[in-house]
C-alpha cells in the first residue's frame, strides 16, 4: 500500500515547474466572510448537536465573534480537544478560531499547543489536523485546476491528466490517511520501486534524468519529468546512476494551505 502512495509524490513533478507561480489562496467553503454572523448561543448549540460541517462553520464564526461570550465556548472546545473528545474533523477550525482570539487564557492555550508542535520532532505533527474533515469536491478542484499544485499535469483520474504518475484511482482504494499525508508533506520519505527518480550518465557523455518506471536485466524505461516522454536505455550503456529526490518539493506544505491539504487528503481517501 505504501508503495502505491509514492505515486502522489513522484508523479506530481510538475509542482517543480510551478514553483515560481503565485500562491493565491484557493476559495474555501468555510471562509468566515461567507458566513452570516449568528448569536453565540446558536453556535454553541450547533457544537452540541449539529452535523460536523455545521460545527466547522460554527467554530469559524466563533473565531470572528466580537461577543466575548465566544471565548467561553471556545475554551470548552479546547477542553474537549485536550481530553480527546473533540472529533478530528474539527481540529483545524478550532485552532484557527482560537488563534484569532485576544482572550489571555486562549492565547496561552494556543502558545502551549504550538510549543508542543515545535518540540514534537515529527514534521507531520503540525499537519495532523489535516487528516479528516476536508471537502472532497474542493480537493478535486485543487487536484485538477490549482496551478501551484499542478497535480493533473502528472497524474490522471479516470483517464484524464498526465502520465508520469499512475492513475490515482488505484491509490484511493487502499490508502490510509496518514500515509496520504506523508506522501504530500514528505515526498522523499518512501520511494517506491517504479517511481524513483535518477540521473543516468551514459557512454558518450549523455545524461538523462527522469522516473525509472520499468527495469529488467537488459534495459530501463525512463520517463522524463520535463516532457513526459519515455525512453528505453540499455543497462550496458549506463556508466553511472545517481538517485534523485522526488521532483515534488519537500516544502509542498507551504504551497497549499492546511485547508487545501485537508481537502486533497479527503479527495484521495474518499475514492469517489
């Protein structure tokens, strides 16, 4: 399964081509500016019995509330988080809302949480709130249309898209969310056979770089990350082979917002 996950890391080579593109924010269905204000008591009630999406919206609104009563509600939700009782789908909205508040106790909680993240030593820990609660359709739009991500230039879904990486439908049927997240944030953590990149130096001085997709005792098929063209190279013509990191930048977590990453995880994991 983890081998299949590497398709998301190696196939998204086009991210490198888009590295200089502007990173404008992708519209989110949860943006507070699109949410009409409600009395705090109504959002408090939603957090007790509303559906997950309604609770997410309630937390977004509470973060922007001018009524100080919102602080009490958010502190209660922070207590739920620390007790392990808050659904993972709400983690991102909770910490985003808390970060906006000027209440001293909330600010102390946020600082404590950030300190735990910084000291964890786990690069995935700061993205753990991206595992659940995303919008799969928004993730589909990111995959297909967001130029900073450029997923579809290298991957295909239902036969549409690039060919450097395998069709993602194969990944979606078996992936675990933490492994999906790892492949997005840490593309070089696991390099699967068939998706590793390398620089080949050939007899005569020619150099070829690309994804080593097929190899046997006689030859290797290299798919260029530049134009997607495949070339078969004889093993006996290879003088030197140098492994290369995934073409997907390790700073991919800076290209997309946490909400966008969460939406992308949801799209891949849902398998719809």
